[in-house]
C-alpha cells in the first residue's frame, strides 16, 4: 500500500516537472503578439487607447510650450468674439442660470406669508414682550412655511442659521432678527442677479455705464426718488454711481467688483431710500445721504456756482472758493498735482478739474475718516511723494492754515505746539515720520487731515469741547 502511494506521488512530481512555463508556450506567445498589435481588441478598447495617445500628445505639447515660455503662467484668456457661437452659448447659459436663481428666490408675497407664520407660531417672552421661538418651534415653522410657500424657503431654516442668532437662557431666538436676515439675504441675492444681468462680459465687474443702468432701474422702486425730474435722471445716476467707484474701485481701473459693491455701505445707503421720507426731515438731514435727491442737487449747484466761466471745468482759482474759501492754497495745488489729469494741450496752467474729479474731491472731504477718503487726502499731504510726512511737511502744511487763522481774527498760534499735538494724536511707529498706516491706525486720521488742509477743520478741533457740550445740550432739549 505504501509502495503504491509512493509510486503515485513520484508520477505526479515528474508530470509537474515536464510542464513548461507559460512564457515558453507557443499559443501564449502568439496571443500576446496578437493583443499587442491591437488587432484583437474591441472598438471600445481601441478608442480608449487612441484617447490616451491623443491626451499624451497634448500633455507633451503643453509641457514643451511651458518650457519655452519660461515659468510665467497663463493669466489672460481671450474673450469670445461678439456674435460667435461661443459667445452665444455663454449668454444663453448665463441667462438660464440667472433665471433659475430668480425662480428660487422669495418674492414679496412669500416674505409676507413667512412673517405671518412666524408670528402665529412663536411665543411671547413674559419679561420683555418680545416674540421668540425655540428650535422645536423653528422646525415646526419650517414645515408650515414649506407647505404654504414651497421648498424654496427651506434653506433659511437650517440648524446653522438658527445658531447664528443670539439666544436667551431658554435657548430661544427673536423672530424679528431672523426675518430681517431673510429679507436682507433675499435683497442682496436679487441685487446680485440684477447686476449680473447688466455685466455684459460676465467677468464679475461693472463698468460705469453698467452701474448707472442698475441705479436707473432702481429709481422707480425707491420711494424718495419717484418724483425726480426726468431731465435730472442721467445726472443723478452719474453722481450716484461715482460713489460706488470711489469706494469699490481703489485702483481706478474703471470697473467695480460686484461682490465689493454688495458688501459695501454704499448699497445699504442707497437702499435706505426705499423708506418713505417724513415731512419733518430737513434738507440738511437728507443731504447727509449721498444718494438722496437733495444731495445730488446740492453737488450740481455747488459745481455750477464754482464754475465762474461756465466752461464745464474748475480752475485752481475757482476751486479755492470751495467751502467758502477755508481750504488752504497748498492743498488745492496738491489736489491738482495728484488727482487732476493734464489737458490734451499739455501746459500745466491749462489743467482744470472736470466733474468726475470734482466728485472724487467732494467724496474725499466728506469721508475723511474712511480708508478711501484718507488715502486720497494723504497723497495731497505727502508733498514730496515719499510715502510719509516729516515734521517739516507738517510745518509747511499748517503754515497756510495758520495764516488763514490769523486773518480770521483769532488768537496767535505756535506752529510747533500744533505739530507736537498732531504727533501725540497719531503716535507713529517711527517717531520721525507719519505714514498712511499710522493715520489709519490712530483712528484720528480724518481730524489730523482737517487740521492741515482746512482752517474750519482746525477751528472745530480747537473748540471740540464747546461743540460737544452744545450737542449734549441740544439732545437734552
């Protein structure tokens, strides 16, 4: 028995040794040769091989071009030509996308229905009387609104949105801040859609004529602008659009980023004109809003009053009459040097300020405490273009203010004392120079600029305690 089994094992082992390796078999070699030639592959496999070959060639070609061009990456892509198929496809895709976004947006009726649902399903806080809701109420109101309005309101009732609002000790939030959040989100989204429709090249920026068109479309919906004379609409849009570019186009490229426009205070200031104006509001209070009709008319009247020769531009002598002549001569000179373009005829004497530059000038003076306004003024204060002010610059700038101060019948000043006071206000990082960053960091840059360019601004600083006391007394009355 044992001998039989051993014979069988020996027979099996000898059989295994006689089997040649697969690579030596003729049919294996022939099959590999057949597959390697591609003749035995199906159409899909051949297509895949061809695709890989083409992509590899494209990749090698791009690598070769990149090596020839150096390390500079491609940053410019030619826009599609007007009327081309690519341009038409882009316009159609943009139209469909904006239409889809507009369809899922809540309208006025939907917002009213949501407010009713919030008030009907909230609870009254016994201590404050405020209308509030906890998370369970929040989820219940979400279900009710979804049934009445549709699924497009569901995105506002997410857990993350609930956590954004301040909660009381019981974990409840007030319904009014939540509703205002929904309204603001809808308003900004609608504004984004409207601006994107006017963005002709779809680059996310608006040019001046596109911004003016957006403002022109808003006028019928703004309660305080409905009675605007038709002849003044174009001029109003020009004035209103310029503030957006002053704050949202710091590099003066002639186009404003839509995202910056939406997040800027300018749009919020413009939207305040939705509210019905009260009869008690004075012209002075309305003029504080740059976008009000009163303010726009004030700017036009101011420019026309300064333009003595009626040529549509302002000379240095004419601009010196701005603000009743309280601005210093050196500041007016520097404003022309830094912010007024030279005329086509050359000569420095022929250079005059057009209406667009005048709008920049007014915006800078009326917004001295903003980074944009202070940047405009700092370029005028920087007499030598070094990027900083020295004690000699402060002395030279304040010398004109001092002269007007004495001409106005005020007491004698020591320029060195004023210079030291400015240094104490700014507290520059370098004790020998004041930079724009120092003025922005000290939070008093606007006051310092007023002291150096306007005798009225210095008077307001010198009498700040009396003025503050008068304001407090008027508020008490």
